[in-house]
C-alpha cells in the first residue's frame, strides 16, 4: 500500500497530498472517534518505527484496529468524496480504453459505471489521483470520483482487464453464479432441482428472484461443483450436509455457508453469502426516530438486566444487537468484557468482543456454553437465541448476578416476549425486576429512489395518520408516501421497484411496567402507559417511515398488523 504522492508533471495543489504525508493522521482520527484507544495508537506507533516502510494505515489494518472499509471511509471524509464498495463490479470497457492498465494499477483507480456523460471512477486514495487528473484522462465525461478499498479496486482491475473467457467447466459456471449473486447484493444463492433442470434463484432484499436455469446435461456437474466448493462429501447423496468456504470477489472476501439436502428431484443447495467487510450497521443507518433512539440508549446504560429482541427469522434481530453493542461508548467497550454466543457467527466483530459459536451437534448448546461463559466474568453477554427454558433461566440468572444480557425470541411483537418468558416458567416477579426492555423488529424494503412515484393515496394517508406524521424523525418531513414501480425500466433496481431494506421497530423500555409484567397484562394496558413516553408500535413506526419515503405502505401492511383501511 502506498499513499505517498509521487512526483508527477503538472501535479496540482489541493489534492490533499501534503496532508497524507503525515503518517499518523488516520490513527489520530480513529483515536478521536474512539475506535482506537490512545494506548493502542501509541503501541502501533512503536511497532511502526521498527518498519517505517510499511504504510501506517496498513499496519492499523493488520493489527485489526481499522478495517479496509474504515480506511476508505476516513479517506472519503478527508477528501469529501463518497465511499463505495466495488467488489463484484466490473470495469467500463469503453472508458477503460482511455487509460492504460498499468497507470490504473499504479494510481489504483478504475472507471466503473457510465450513464450518458456521467462516469463513476473509483480511486483508493484521492491524494494520489485528483479530480483534475480524472478530467484530463477522461475528456468528454463528467467524472464522479469515489473512494473504495484499495484491494477491491485492484481486484476489479485484475479480474476484468484481462479477458474473462478463461475456464468454462462446471466449476467456472458455479463461480460465475456466485459472483453474479454478489453483484446483485444477494444474501443467498439457491440451487433448486426441478424435474429436468436446476432452478437458480437469488435472495435479494428478502425476496427470491429467478436468475436462470441450468439444463439437464450440466445439472449434476454444477451440484457436484457446489459440493466441492463447500468441501462436502460428493459421494454422500442421501443425507443432509453442511459446508463452508470463502469467495473473493474484487479482493473482497465473502464467507459462504452451504446447506445441501436431498429432495425428491435431486439435491437442493442453498448458499448463504456473508459480506464481512460490510461490518456493523451504525445507529445512524437504522433510520431511528428520536424517542426510539433515546430508549435504546437508555437500555444500554443499565449496568445489569435483560433485553430481548423479537421477530421472525430473517428480521435482523442479531444485526440489531450488534449495532446496539457497538453503540456503547467506545471508552466503555474498551473496559468491558463482552461475550457473544451465536449460531452461526456470521459477522466477526472487531476488537473487544469474544465471540463463541454454538454447535448443537457436538453438544455445544446455548445453555451449555452460557454456563461456562459466566465463569469468564463477562459484563455484557449476547445470547444469540433463546429457544428453551434452560437458556432462558441461565440468562435470567446471569442478569440477576450483575450482567447486562441481550437475547432474541421468536415472537410476533415485543410485548409478546414478556408473555412468552412467563409461559416458559420464569418467575414473573423476578422477570418484572430484571427485564429492562423488549424490542420488536421487521425489515421492510425501501422503494428504489430512481423509479418510485408519489403514491395516489398519499393525501388520504396523511389525513388518516396526521398525528403520527408530525413527529420529528429521520429524512424529509411531510407526506412523501411513495409507491414502488416494479416492472418499470430502471437500471438501479433492475426493475424490481425496491432497493435495500430498512428496519421498523417497536422499542419498549420496561421501567415502571413491573406490575404489568408480573400480572402478564395485555399489550394494550402497557401501551396506554408507554405511549406518552414516545413508544410506538411496529405499525406506527412503519407509517411514519413510509411518510418519509423510507418504505411503502404496502410493505408496512405486509410486515405489521395495522387498522384495516378500505381500498388500500
Ligand atoms: Zn428503480
């Protein structure tokens, strides 16, 4: 890695080149944001002095104090440029002809998407390649510079500058299917046996999208290639198997988890694609309304107690818990012992988190691991899922003995968790004093910003939900109800009408609700008490987010229960 500006003819000022000559600026910035402690920064500096040839930022990355994404984000902030991941993207070949590959490699830049005159160019370090240089290299284009991780840019250059015609066997086809899924932001790739073919589908924003057929002649070879890739036994065709491996696209690593089960038409394989580099979602990206944010922060401030997140599989419960733990003040994170028990560990959390993986097949269950974890003297424990009474009881005991415990439950709403825990046999009186909060969450799709249209019912909803819509919150205010337009020609969302997802939440802090918990009161009784404090239900949070164009009313009605509206 090199951010040292090289001498070049006509080098222009203002590229930030002199600033990046200070090798420690990034370290200082990380200390300022609290991501790195002053002690860690000092240790890193000592290490660096032994080998000053290494870029300091690279050393920070190697020590696990900064990720490639963090480095890119810091550079983006410093040069006021947007930051993007370019893994899975490809070079715009026409634009690529304007610049020799060796220059692209040396300057670490890649021309990506072109739309009319507008050309996106990703650079690793804007100090080494300025906007002026870009204008000179790509005349007749409006160049939009963006910052991306260096390794990803080099990956795109290597993968697409050379001819991609190499390899045409089943292994190559399978790899292509995976890369296409990554480029489409898919979380899973499904290979489903039909009578004579293999149906390929990708899960994008929670929905399965057909991505092609593999015909009869190639079908067995592709399934075998998938099993080899997942390091599974290819001779075993009658029993379910699991596998895992890593895929590197544009130098960005993706973890793959394979599940293979025999179906009547043949073996069915699902591959989960985990982008570790995406990291933990910060609070700022959760589209939280102020009261919910305040309540979540209050839950984090309890020195001990229990907090549950509820929702069906795939509603982002664990993701929310990771965001919550990362929202602890950095100085506190450094001084706390935080242990997570997960099944599986999908996202490796940096720095001060000790992550354990549950594996029921070898008896490493949540309850068994939890017993041992408590001897490790943790301050904060995350129990990935509460499935049985044993886990619920040990978690409760841990909370009673001075730990702050987080876990998840499969219930339809936040308040239902209170009822479920009591039904599991936990003492309602103990529960009443230990349970600090319950949170319900769903993920709903965001309408595509390029093709959504104002909703024909917008005015009607604005009237119906007027009280909710006056609340202060994220995004533009006012009634901006939009309707997704699937099927319209759109490059960004590939005519699906939606792009990405956002959470809708109900956050119920339980201070003052002890009596209601002890008597297992109905949700309505709790809400009467909680509404004045700003607590809103899933549906209500959804409506106010739909009014800001963050999602659509169609999505809200599909995800949460609300009052029936004629002719929706
Ligand atoms: Zn669109």
